[in-house]
């Protein structure tokens, strides 16, 4: 699944109303933790 689609899903699930644009970025650890919490895991080879 594409990163932008996962981001949209996470925004909805977590109730985030802030959107990243330009130099305005969310805390990457907050985003990563939310992704993992909702079952989005990195793809691995093997």
C-alpha cells in the first residue's frame, strides 16, 4: 500500500487534524508508532 494512502488512513484512525506541507512535519516517531499500532508493518525481504 502506498505511503500517502496509509497516511490518510492513520489521520482518520487517530483523529489527527494537522496535515504536513512544506516545512511543517509531524513527529516521525508518533507517525511510526501509530502505523505499527494499526498493523502497518515494513516490507521485508526473505
